[in-house]
C-alpha cells in the first residue's frame, strides 16, 4: 500500500468512530505502511469493510491484527484443495 492509500484507510477508520490522535498521524501512517507492506489497498479495504459490516466492535488496539486475520480468512476461504494441500504439506515439512 502507498501512503495515500493508508491515509484513505485511516480516514475510513475515523469515520466509523475509531479514535486516532492527529498528533501521532505520521507515526501511525508509518506503522500501517510497514504492517500492510505485503497487502494491496483492495485487500485491506475489503477486510476493513467486512469487519465494519460484521457489527463487531472495532478498537484501535488490535485493529491491524483484526484486518490481517480477515485478509487471511478471505484468502483461505477461496483456496482450492490442491493449493491448500500443498500449503499444508509445506508447513509440515
């Protein structure tokens, strides 16, 4: 994700009531950039919207982990059997 995309995600978070302080904005953006370096904006925004629509309480602490878990859940739920088996076999070896 780019810095601009992270700012979009953080804006969405603020709009749904997650409190971030503006004074730490540059630190927050850097953390989110590092945490989601391997993810696309589409993956992160889709995961965030799924969490918002789940009516689950979203809090600043643990939000990155919740989004990461949702991204993994989305990827795993659409994995075909041969791919899943290869992933499992690799993990066991």
